[in-house]
């Protein structure tokens, strides 16, 4: 690879590709165009014409609506993710939330119509436009059996604006502006949570204690936010005819219970291995009773390394260029064209995410970079989502939305690839650090995710009878951590407030967004093993796999690369990769 001259970049993302601010007339035109599409959709569905022509027109309208909403609503949401108190964005958010009720109603009418088409397969067979959207049309026919009653749907959705949707927005406002008092300063929560990676144990412990103390001022409203969102979800689930919320989420994730049971069976069997790793790390850090929570992310080893964003940029481009030059160019383009909002600041959302915009052929990534290797890995993870979006550009927009379990495939593949490539050329000291980082991330993605699944299951069960208090939620979280982490964590220094800072619990209409991460890691490991076996010749298959993720059931997509996700043996084999890393880590601990 030729030497690349680094191009200076802005630390915030560029949203001008959408609109030139909230005063741009194009934003208003796009919102009005959505309303026109919805009006036309009502008229279309009321007409008497052959089903094939009607379906073709319906698909075209849905595609147009999707693209317009991606731009307008995406612009609003991205603005608020980086600036929670932006007054213009908040005003538009209210308008867009109301509009989304009408969008949902229109989509429901389409689903009901497709469910009533007598010869759907015949219509699809006779139309190239419908053939390219065949999977999503057949899925709509299946969904028709779980629609809200037509005469109730509008009112239930509108009530949600003052129910679950309102509580979700309140949560975002509370956490977007939440600060932590530490050393006499009020700091943004993401910055304080980032101190968990600090090499100074006193800093890690002080940040953890300050974080927990800060939750006292928001835990009561957050408990109501969580309880009311989950209560609404239970009501909606019953109205749609699902037996429970997990079944609903599995069906909407295109995944079956057999696959989930096989995954958790293998994970529970592997928990003692993760605990071996945590206890070995605890011993390195001088703890005798398992890891205290604040040291889960503590750097260990002699080769502590911090990265500037320029170094992270160079590392990612060079690493991925070795595997697939096009991926290297893609990552370089993302950095140099301001796809990424990089650093933590007050008012900015914590964590990280990637949002794709199919018609514009771009993605936008939010991260809170403070310089650890984990932060570099996080950027690789999110740009994996971006690469996935890139591969899906070859599909119609309605077929470009992977279900939750498959949505993590490319991101986990990227993390694994980065770790393996860097580790292969590292000296022993840095190899140890990289190995520990890999296990640290795997522990979060398997063990902590399992605890989140247990916690959310307990919340749904409790919510059947009452709104759980903050104290109850804290105890549920501690119980879940006990079941998942066991003696790997110090029982006296755990994290009862993890339900407050994790945004996934507060999503309306999207619940149990936890098992897809464990699925994604272990599925990604399986896909990566395919790459290791086949080398560069596997990459076209990999891209084809990513492109197919919106076009099939999870088990069928996995089978396309020879993986049986309904078998616990597959998940055991994927976990063997982690188990071998634990064995190596423990051996290397003796040298530290």
C-alpha cells in the first residue's frame, strides 16, 4: 500500500448532505412530500385495479416514503444525538413523531392489503418489480395476522405519543443533559464512563462511584420511563395477538426460538470460562474476590497504549486494506468526508451507533472517542455497520433493512479482524494487551448481554402487575449480574444502575435488543473462521452474505455460508474460539 498523506478533519460529522440547517426549504418540502405520498397511498389502496399493478404502485410509494423519511427524520435524529438540547430539532421531532403515526397507519393498511391478496405468488411471478421485493411482500402477508384492530390502531398510536414515545423522549433529554460531579466539576456522563479505561485505578474507582451517585437525581423519572415503555409494549403485544414480547421480537427479528435457545444453551455452558478470565484479571490487579465492576475495562499489561484519532485512522485503513483494499478505501473515505462525530461533550448522546441512508449511499457514525484501543475497535465496529450499509445498496430500499441479529454481522467481523490482524504482528507485551482487550469485549458481548436479557425478562414479568421502583430495578440488575457474571465479579462492587445508562431498554417498539449482540459476536466469529479458511476468495461471498441480510430469515441467511444457527454445537464451536483465548490469557498472566 502506498504511503497515504493524512487529511485533516473536523471532529464533528457533516449533516449538510441532508439540509443546510433547519431553515432550509428542502426540509419542509420533504416533510410535505411524505404527507402527499401518504394521501396518494390511501387513494391507491381504495381503487379497484388488478392486484399486480396495485402492488407495484404500492411498493413504489413505500420506497419513496422511506427515502424521504430517511432524510428528514434522520436529519432531526442525528442532530439531537449530537446536541440533545437543539431547540429546532426538538420542535421538528414533535412534528415528525406525529407524522410517523400517519406513516405507521399507511404501512398497516399496506400490510392488511397484501395479506388479503388472493394470489400473491402469482402477482410476484408476473412482475419483475415485485420479484425484486418478493421477500418483504411475503413477510407483509405473514404480518397481516398480527395487526392492531383497524378501528383502534390510529388511536392507540396517537396515545403512544403521550405514552411510550413521550417517555422515550424524556429519557433521551434526561440522559443527554445528565452530568456527573467529579473532582468539583460537572462532566458529561459519556466522558465519566470513558474513565473506566483509564490506567489509574483511583480514577476508575472515583469515576464509577461518581457515576452511581449521579443516578440518584434521575433514577425515579428513569424508572417511570422504563416502566411505562414496557407497560405499553405489553399492551401492544396483547393487542397484536402475540403470546409475549419475546416471541414478538423474535418474529420481528426473523429469528426462531429454537435458535435463541441453542444460543443461550451454549452461552450458559461457557460462563465458567469467562469467569476464569475475569478472576485471572482480578488477580493481576490485586483483587481477591473477583473483579470490582469499575475494573472490568481496566487496562492490563506492560504495553498500555493510547491512540490519537489520526493514529486510529491510519491503523484502521492499513489493517482493512490488507484484507480488502475496497474496505480500506471505504474507511478512509468515511474519515476524510466527515462521516463520524468523534468526541464526548455535554449534550451529546453516549455510546456509539451507525445510521445508514440508502438512497444517499452514505452512513453517519457517532462515537465517544477518548483514545483507548477499545475506542479504535468501536470505530471499526461502527464502520462495519457502514460497510454493511454499503453492501445493501445493491438491494431495493425495502430489502435493505437487516433484522437485529444479522445487523451485527459486519460490525463484529470488523472487530474480530482488527484484533486478529494487529495481534499477529504485535510483540508479546502488546499481544497480551490485545488478547485481554478481545476477551474484555467478548465478555461484554456475551456475559453482560446475557445479564441484560435476564434483566429485561424480569422487567417485563414485573410490569405485568406494577411499575417497578428504582430500588426494584436496581435489585433486578444485581440479580441478573449475579446469574451471568457469578464469582467473576466482586459481589460487593457491581453496577445496579446499568439499566439507567443503556438506551436500548427505552426504545419504543424495539425490545430485547440484547441477544442480537451475542448472536452477532458468535455468528461473526463463525463467518470470520470461514474467511480464515478460504482467505481473500471468501470476501465476495462475505459481501453477498451482507447484501442478503434483508432478504431472508436468519437461519436461511446463515445457511448460505454453511452455518446452522439452530444447533447448539455451532454456538459451542464459536465459543471454543473464546475459550482458547482464555486459556492463552491465563498462561500469559504468569509472565506479567
